[in-house]
C-alpha cells in the first residue's frame, strides 16, 4: 500500500479547506440576501446616484466633489 507523502496530505487538506470556505461564502450570501442587506446597499447606491445626477443637472461640479468627500469620510 502506498503511503501519502506530506505534500499529498497538504494538498488534500487544502482542497477540503477550499470546499469549506466556498460553502461558508455561499451560506453568508444567502443569509445576507434573506436579511435584505443587498436591498439596503442598492438603496444607498441609488440615493447617492440621484444626488450626483441632481448636482450634474444644476451644473455645480463642486457639489459632486462634496458628495464624494462625504462618502469617503463615511468609510
């Protein structure tokens, strides 16, 4: 019977960990979807987009820079 080398064992462990991480990522996405997280993000993006469009239509370029600065400060 052939014994597995250390490298083979590590590759098997890597594959198992990759599968576990992938399942956890999918699970997290489903939970976020159920809690309405993506809807909230879309609402924020739509709101900021509407603000930028309003500033563009008024012809004030400095207003757009202020909106962008406000979003950067929130990070």
